[in-house]
C-alpha cells in the first residue's frame, strides 16, 4: 500500500493476532485513549472489526470509519489491506481524511426522552396518575409487587405516595412532583428498594394534565415467593408451571436490564456509534421486549389454567375501564396515527367482575386492534347494555377483519392466524386472546368476535350486570 496516495491521515500495521505493531501519531494516540498499548492488541473496536473481517476474508476493505476517543469523535475513511503469511499475516491500516470533531451534546429534551424510554423498559410497576397524583390505574409485573397492585385496586383515587414508604422524605404529601421524581421508596410485600420516576403528561410541564408513575427496582428479585400452604400436594397440571412460578420472577429483572442496556447503546448515550451497530442494539431491545411479553403471557397462562382459578367480584364500570385502557395505549396509538374513540355513558354499563382482569382483556384487544389495523385508522371502544342481566364492551377496528373459519380458531392457544409472516409485525406469543377468553369465562362472561359493520373485526366482551 502506497502511504503517499490520497489525503494521508494515519497509518498502522497489525500482525496475524490483530496486534497493532506500529502506528502514526494520531492512530497511536487513539489506540492509547481506547485503553490499548503499542505494540498491543488493537483496542479500537471499529477498526478491529474491519481488520478481522479483512484478514478472515483475505480481501481489501474500504469504508467510512468513526470512533470515540473519550473526548471527541474521530472520523475518516479506512482502507484495510490484508498481508500474505510471508509478510506476517496481518494488515496494513490507512485512515484517510483523519478528522477529530467535538461532540455535539444532545438537547436536554432529547436526552430526557431517551432516559424516560429506558426507565419505561425497566420499570416493574407502572401507573397512570391524575394532575393531583391520585391513582387511576396501576399495573405490576413483579411478583413482589402484587400486594401493591391489590392495594391500589382496593383504594382507587388514592394519592400514590400513601401506598408506599418514601425513603428520607417526611414532608406532608403530596409533594411537588419534581421533589418526588428520583426518590427511593419501599412498600409492603417487597424487600427491594425502588426508584421513583414521575413523568408529566401534557404539553405544559408546569401544570401537567397527569403523570406516568414508574417504579424501578434497584436490586434483582432473588427471593422466591412463598407458596400457598393450601396448594401443597396439589397435582402438577400446568405445563407452564416451571416458567410461570419458578422462572418468570427470576428472569424478568435480567431481561429488563438487557433491554435497558440495549436502549442505552441504541440511543448512543455512551457516545457516537455507527448506524448499523445502533440498529443491532435496537434489534436486541426489541427481542428483549418480546421475551418479556412472552414471560408475562406464560405467567398468565399458568394462572388461568390452574384448577379452581376464580376472579374477584366487584362492580366494574365498563365505560370507565374502556377510557383507562385507551389512555394506557394512547402513545402506541399515536405512533401509528391511530385514533382511539371511547363511547358509552359512565354508570350505565356496570358489570360484576374483577376490574384488573377486565382492564387486562381490554388492553389486549385494543393493542391487537392498533397493531393489525391500517395506520391512520380508528379503533372504537363502546360500553353498553346487552341482553337481560348482561352488559358488554366492544372493540371495533378498521382492519382486514376475520373470516368465519378464522373466528373459530382465533381464541385457540398459540393461534396466530398465519401472522408469523405478516411483515414481522406480529411478535406475540399467540396466547393473548386465549388468556382473555379464559379470564372472561372465569368472570361468568364471554368473549367473541365477528365482522364489524363496514369492515374490520369486532370483539365483544359480555359480563353479568352489576
């Protein structure tokens, strides 16, 4: 390789074990800033990948190159020339148009949004609060947060901080949300410490319309949940019991950490990164989210298939449940330009059921409608009276609908109606509708599907009137 050709930036020479034997000053300095020695193993990840590829394939490689030296971004055009074994079996490295540019820090808003996204991925407890920090709905993924979820259901519209013990804060509650964001808390049923995130909702952060509450565990869940003595000696009937009872609580936290770390890499919070590596990290984060959702489905599957499974009986306003479910999925809908319309008068369709399970069913139905309807379409959720002694809530979309044959199979366990090849959009387990129907039946109700008027699918959840 002629070192005088083109705009010379920096030259280096590696051996067959990818050790940098010699280098011009700029390349040698970058090697040291990346933690390497001269001579020593090439410590610049971006160059090392190119050198290994060129040496393995025996081909010259020429492509744009960028790296981070701890203070600034290094960029240029790298030419890698593999050498014959007689010449050492290494590579000549030439980086042309060597440039060192100061980093452009992300705006405060962009940085905050990335942190919020990471915290959402790792939170094991999430809730929606009104403008006065009163609970509207709370959902817990962690086994040791089940008691907190039950307490929230038993005390609707309670200020959230009354259900936890804030560490190091003794002032009268509720405090201004900025004083609580980042605080640490504990609550009954959990031995772990939890970091609090309060994310304001609405365009005016000085007067938020409400808040998104996230509780993020500072430690992994390691202690097993004590089994119910009444279940001792019960036959092992569920094929998912190993995952649902033993593995799901243990796997949930490591999976959440994988997602958080992948999101950190994808968002380039640790420094500049080539686009393809950022895309790889995004794929890892997406796969982690898919795995987390499957763990939740397997845990729910075990619950609904347990002999004698029963739900609580309480008054549930289906119009209120529809509004809350639509609020939870509002961001997902906006990302697809989908409009969620809720119809029904509060108090006119009150069922005897378990609110948490009704909300779970609606979130599954609305989430499916958003995913499989065309972008910029409308999903309508309607609460109304049904036949004598029954009330119902329907979810209608503007998608392709379901055929009579599909309607017969859509609630089968693991049924995906061929969506494995649906452009990669369906990343579900095929358990959501099966679980939803089992939950509906456990509440003495039913879950059915039919073609919506004007096209699309219409799912109907019927329950006993309260």
